[in-house]
C-alpha cells in the first residue's frame, strides 16, 4: 500500500481541482487498472470470532499487546492503553506518544465519556508564523521540522483514561510496548517499503536517520528494529506517569531539542497541557425493527456532528446498497451538504461557538434533505451552509459566512477498537498528522507530530487546496486545538453494545466511518462485509465524487448520467518525478461487531492495509 506525504497530496489535489481533470481524459469513464480491481478478491470474507475479548488495529503486534492485557484480566480501557503504547513502537508512521487524538469509551454499565487529547499550539505560536516576508505561506515549514510541532497530548490522554476507567497499573499495561522497543520486532515488508519512501524526510534529522533508516543502510523485511531510547522513555513514563513526560526528564529533553533547533515548545507548554473531557454526542434511530443509538465524537472533531446530521438526513431515504446508483447518489448529495456545514461551523469549541444542537436537530436535517434532487446532482457552487439557528439552536450563527477548510488527518493516523468480556468498549483514533509527523525524532527516541499544519495557515486568503476563503476560527493561537476529522464511534442496538468503528483518512474519515455505520445499521451487513464494502466520498469542494476502484464502471456511468463528476481514488501523476502513480483506498476502518445471537465479538480489520483482528 503506497503512503504519500501530505504535501504531495495537496499538490495533486490542487492540480486536479485547477484543471478539468487535466486533459479532459477523466471527463469520460476511464479504464481501471486491473491490479486495483483484483486486490479485493483476496480479502477475508468473515470476521474473526471470539467469545471473550477482541482488539482490532492496523498492526498485529499492536492487537496482540491489547489481547495480552485482556487475558491478564484487564478491561477494554487497560487493553486500549496497552495497544496505543504498543502502536507507538511498531507503527511509527501514526502510532505515537508525540502526537494526540481522541478516545470514546462506553462501559458495560452504560457510562460514556470522550477524552480529547488533541495537540495544542505552543505559547509562542502566532497566526502568521508560516507566512514569509512576501506574504505567502512558507513551503513545508508547517509540515516538516521542529517548527511544525504542536504540544503532544497522547501520554496525558492515555494516563487519564487508565486512571479513570482502567483496572491495572501503568507499569503493567506498558510492559508489552517496553518489550517491543527494548527487544525489537521484525520489520515487515510494508514497514521496510514505507521507511524507504519516507527516507527523504527522515534523513534530514540525525536521530530519525539513525533509528528509522538504520544509519542510511535502510531496513529490509526480516530485520530487527530496536529502539533503546524509546524503551528508556517508556520505562520512565511507566514509573512516573504523565508527570514524567510533561515535567520530568523527558520534558526537559524535548524542550532542549526544541530550543536548539528552532522549535516553539517550552517546558511551560508541556507543564500546562490538559486533556479535555467532553460530552459524547448521541442520536437515536429506528432501523430493521430495532432501536439504535449512535455514540460519537463532539467538537473539536468535525466528524461526529457530520455523521449525525447525515444519518438524520437519510432517515427517510431508501438505501438498497452500493451497487445501486440511486443509493450512492443520495448519500453523496448528503455528504455534499454536511461538508458545506462542516466548513462553516466546526472549530475548537473552547474558543468558537459551534451550533451542535442545531446541526444535529432532525428538523434541520429535513430542511437540508429537501434541497436534494433525487434525479440529478447539485452543483457545489450553489450549495451553501444552512442555518441551524433557524431550527432550534440557540447558538450564534455569525460563523455562517466563514469557511474553514482543513485536509485533516490522513493515513498517517490510526484507529483501533477494543471490546472486553464484560462488554466495555473503546474506539480510539490518534495521529502524528503527516506520515511520520514532522519527521523529527527527539533525543528521547519518539517521533513528533506536525499538527500545526491543521490550523488555518493564512486567514482571509484563498485556500491553496480549494481556492476558498479561510476564517480565523481555526487560526493558529496559543493553546488552541486544530479542527479534526477523527471520529471514533460506537453503536448500540436495543440498548446493547453492537458496533465499534472509526478510521483514519483526512476528510474521508467522516465518509468511511459513516458508510461503516450505514452498512451495519441500515443495510444489515455482517461485520467484515461492512468494512470491506466499497467506499465513496464527497466533501463539497472539489465538486465531485471520489470512488474506490472496486466500483464497476457501470456505476461511474450511472452517476455521470445524473450529472456527477466522478474521480477514482487513483490517478496518474507523471510530472511528480518518482511518485508517478498515486492510488489507493479510502480510510482504514478497524471495527468490532457483536453477534446478537451468540454475543461473540466479531473482529473486522480493514484488509486495505492488512489490518489485524486478534481475540480470545
């Protein structure tokens, strides 16, 4: 699976948006490379079944770490914390202690919480810090190097989750991660290829070059990757907790690295970091003769609000499946509108007035759904954000004229799901932002995020990606958290745990997670089918549907007949040097379903990147 730096993707999207699909070749249905359409035939057809507990991640060693804790008597939160620390060792592209994320927890007794351990802007950050003397954004400074790093939140978030809802000690749940860092693990073919792809960025920083590029020798599949500096850091955290990371030796090492290399994070920034405990978003539906409740992510995630708004809009729409062009048309038109609303209203709720109640109100959804023509596509230039205030929200509507566009987290983010024997469940998504984050590895042995790029770089100027005006609601400011698309989500059926889901993928996080929910709740797919099913995405601008290669050409023709522009999730880019072809899938959903008859946990890992479901 090819991984591509965000800056490359930005260039590609700008190129494709600026040109009418380049030479017009995409104006007609294009042949799909056979290797893309054949790949899914080997995907697993059935979920992994287990009677007691299940952990589903992108990496088998991460899943095994979580199950190890479950077998030792830990609950889902214990296992989730163990999994997250283990992924920080074995999935360096996204697993992290130098980044941040979200964790949605639903306990067997019905208690729920949402932990926001998103990164924050350092105290020295300014709104125009990435603008050059010529008034234009400085190339790469917000995505690579020390200046792109926001204050990490992962360690604080994981410790709070464990202290509040776990049953085991930090030293116990971190033991698998420490072992993997200390003793090493075998480099997979995927990881070896990925490290080679990322070598231009990693070799710019001596510690990254030494650890992840094997002193420029490059790792081969079957080599052992040991990380002694990271092991030492994990041991310190296991002994001293988050206090050690944010105020102890690790904090001092990080702050010193920043000071020497032009970074902004200080000891004061680290000491002042706080996890936010937020109220879970909820919505109820009737489908298939059952009562459903969706538990999902509140702002600064934009995804939970968008998913509830979409499900509300689709309540009275007949959905037959993704081989039915009418179903795809109606969902794509719904996506077009929720992304218009997302752009106008979503931001950090601690500093912006986000009209959550209005956006998720059923009456507002009916108003938005009424603007969809069942027979033909809308034009995004004519689709604007709605007015949720007019439908029962008391929130200020002053943001309606503002547009916030953020590519958000991509495949350099990772999602994992955990369910234990008692029925406690965790859906967690966390990120370094770009693939390998800033590409900087600290002297303490862990990679750092480049989350500052998720803020609005230049408020009031046309966005480079879409040519839209960006507002200052998502502007860089000390202590602010950038808008996110991460959307960990849990479904209840007739009051009982039913489905745990989420995904990486930038804006496609919302689409991939939404489609997995629809597949399970509305279309009645089994767990693995809900993950395997082909995905599509519409985000308002650019004005087109993106579709995975698994859709037949007949679907593309049927959508074009309705007036849609269609783009496959692959495209030729011969002008980009070595990266001559960029293609792939949307999202990496790692989900767990519950068999309503047997109560078994159904682990459905995403085969798009060889995900791993491990249960017992």
